[in-house]
């Protein structure tokens, strides 16, 4: 079996590039002109679009965790869960759908989801959304309604957590009041004990004085 010598790869030199442009400059010029002309035509024919973007952070509430009852911030839901919910057409209110889908479409809620494209980048805590509209006002108004829906939905999710925190605050307040009451009672007892000790000291001093006088007599 004979050994096969691998063919050496052909290297492109500057001279080859020069001949390529020299022989095909007309084709390159025509294609460049056609591309430029198409870009100008598309720019004038297609309507102008404005894009509004937003980064949404999930709501969080303060909570005491662990044996030391350290206060930490607890998210209502992970950003990935929020993004999946925002991909559901039923997540949005009728007001938001009406504000974001001005054109007549068969399924406006689905069209809204397809335009927003909610997503979460890797290792990110934000849900990114964007919306294209014919004017900047329409684009920003749509995202404002979307944010209102997110706030309302997360407010409902945070109600149980807030209720638990309110119960903990109420219990802590009662414990504090009980501690204050116990402290005041202890102070009263200490004052009574101090008064008894003082009266005993006075009686002892009087006894010592009488004993001294009797001793002198």
C-alpha cells in the first residue's frame, strides 16, 4: 500500500485578491448599487417603527428566616416563572390587550405575546420585554399597561407573604409590650423592696442610737 501525501492547502495571496477585484469589480459595483437602492426603497416604503424595551424585576417582601430570625428579602416568584406566565395570552387584561393591539387581528392576546417576547437571560434576575409600534407613544403606553398587569398579579401573590409578616409583626409587638409591662412591674417590686430595706436601715440606725445613749448612761 503506497503512502498518500496530503495535498497542501492553497494559500490566498494579496495578488490573488487583487486579481479577484480587478476581474470582478463590475459585478461587485452592480451588487453594491442594487443593495443600496433596495435599502433606500425599503426605508421609504416600509413604515417607521419605534421600539420600547423594559427590564422587569420580580416583587419581593421582607421575611424573617432561620433560627436567628434574620430579616431577608424573599421574591414572590422566580424570574423564569414570571417569564413563562407572561408567555400565556390569558395573563394580560383586556385593557392591556386593547392598548397594545390596535390593528384588527384574529387573536390579539396571542399577537401581544408574540410581540413582547418575554425572556430571561442566563444568570439574570430580570425579565426583558420589548414592543414595536408606529409611534414611540404607543410603544411606551403598551409597556406601561404590561407593567401594570405584572404589578397587579404579583400583588395578589404577595398577599399571603404580607399577611404572614403582619402576623409576625403583631406577635412581636405583643411580646414587646409584655416585656415593657414586666419591666415596669419589676421596677415597682424593686422600689418596694428598696423602701423596705430603707425602713429597716432607719430602724437599725435608731436602735444603734438608743443603744449608744444607753451605753453612755
